[in-house]
């Protein structure tokens, strides 16, 4: 790594890139290797690889405790957890979601012949705008899925009030919000249920995995049946179902990552503060900040480039990539611009002005335990030099 001094030294002008190896967004946060291998040894000794094994049970209990919620139902991915939660809640017809989210929120509905209806977001928070949700309700609407984007809670009370008023089910995609709180309550207890993702790139991972958190005993029972083909006992199927089970080796990763969670939050928080200091004062550049009165996981460093910036978001993005800093344009251009939704709603842009604006302005910067202060200073230096050089 070298320090960048002038605009002529930027890789975009043919100089060597700042990073020899690519610097990724979402490089996994991994706990103790020895701890994991010890668990792996136990799995081999027991020969109990899947089907609600002891590590999955321990993992579910610890994740539920961490979020102060009655049930954690662990699954093989966040997407399957979303699909099962959606089905267990009996959603059908139309369900209102933001377009500014990862495509899985929409796909989990469409995959089950439910129509996702996109409502606009609040440009200040990047989460659903309750008035926009209200305006998208039709006689076919059965539910709302709020997304706690970047770990910041969706407007929980306002969405619950709308759901109550119209008799709709409310659930949350909490894929980004492991360990986050809203008004002092941990994510997991809002709406009918909340879905976590433990994908490798997320704040907290089990290689691949996900879970539904809920305080509803009946809903949890139904989801436990659904993730295991509806089996109740050896030869008795009492519910339709699929294969959504978490495997033991995934739970082992989850358990060592739970042990490491405090240090991951510290690293992320430190990284966020370094970015915040380094990028403050650059015209047209701002970072989405965190409410320090809440618990945050600081996993997403969200840089917003507005019209006051002398260069465009895409120009900054290209200059970062030229330096091997693989920043991401999450979640550009919005689900409504992707198949199959772009065909369903060719004119959705007209109803989603804030979504389009935010999607055109955001760059996600690399953080996590694999990223240190020196790397962050180099990223900041590229951005500073590119904008002001
Ligand atoms: C990652 C993600 C998902 C899907 O989770 P997987 O575990 O990758 O299936 C769903 N919603 C959002 C907002 C996500 O970021």
C-alpha cells in the first residue's frame, strides 16, 4: 500500500493501484479458528450433521437470548427464512415492501406467487416512508415487510399503526440488524416476526444461514415444522414444508462468531469513526450516522454523494475500483429496475422518486474486522484526492 499524494498518482491515471489485493465490502467477520475446529471435531465424533442437532439448538437459544426474544428458528439462509415466515403468516395477494433493499426481499414473495408492491422510502433514513406505504394499499394487500436497512430500524410504530388500521400482517426483514436496537428494544420483537441473515458478507455469519425471531409460540411451531418437510416425529407429516434446516457446521461457526461479537462491533465502530472523521468537510459527501443511544452493529458505512460534490457518485466509484477498493453501489438501481419487477412495473420510477435518488447517490465503503485504520486512511485519501485534487 502506498500513500496517495496527488491526483496524477491515482491509478485511474495509470499509476499503480493503492491496494495490491482487492479490498472488499463484506469480507467475513470470523471468530476463533481453534474454537471452530473443536466444534468440528465434536460434530465428527457425534456423526450428527444436521436435523436439529445439539449445536443448532444451542445456537438458537443463544441468538434468542441475545435479542431478548422467545424463539429463534434457524434456517439454511435468510431468503428461505423470509419465504417460510411469509408462508407461515399466510401472506397472499399483494405485500408492500421497499424497492430499496436486497433483491431477496422481493423474490421471497414473488417465488410464492405473491405480488411485491414497492413503496417509496424516506431519503433521510433510507427505510419505508409510512405515508408512501399507506398510498400503496389496495383491497388485495395482506401485509407489509419493513426492512431495517443498514441496521437502522424501519419506522416500527407507524407501520404497526397502518397494519392495525387496515388489518394487515407486519413483519420485518432484519437481515442487516443483528444486535441492533430500536428505542431500547432489541430487533426481534417487532411486528409478527423478524428475519435475520447469516450470509458470509453480513455482520454476523454462519457461512450461509438465517433465522426467524418471534415471540409468537404458534408461529414458531409452524415454522419449525415447515423448515423440516412438516415432519412431526419419525413417520408423521402434519404440515406442508420444505428443507430449510441449518446444518451443525453452520451453527458451530455461529457459536464462535457469537463469542467474538463484542470485538467485531468495536472494530466496526472504530472503522466508522475513522471514515467519519476523514470524510467530514468534503463538499457534497456525507456518511449516514448512527443513533448512539441505540445498539448498532456499524456493519454498513454508507457514503452519500449529493449534487454539491464536484464529481459524480459513479466517478468516485470508478476511481475507488481503479485503486482496488471494491466499494459497492448497494442497492442500485432498486428492485423495481430488476427482472421480473421491471416488466411488472415499467413506470415504477414515477412512484419512487426518493428510492431512485438515494440509489443514485450511495456508495458502501469496506469495513469489518479485515479492514484496519491504515487501509481506511488510504481509502479516504483516494476520495479526498479525487474530489479536491
Ligand atoms: C442478505 C439479505 C437477504 C438474504 O439473506 P441470505 O442469507 O443471503 O439469503 C435478505 N434481505 C436483505 C435486506 C439482505 O441484505
